[in-house]
C-alpha cells in the first residue's frame, strides 16, 4: 500500500479538494488540472446548491 508522501502532489491535492467538498456537504469530487510539466494550474470541486432553491 502506498504511503501519503509517495502519492504524486497533484493526486494529493485532488484528494484534499474532494475532502473539502465533502466537509461542505457536497459529494466528495475533486479535480486538479496540470500543465505538461505537472504543475497544478486549476482546481475544482462539486458544490451542492440544492439548499439555495
């Protein structure tokens, strides 16, 4: 089994963003976009806005 520090940074950030989404009451979906050299250029997450209806 891989240890957290063995997971590539972009994947770590993906899990972190998904966890943030979960803590906010949404589905735990996180997205990280990287450029051709592996630098994170954008992040996104699911957002449940059903309470705003």
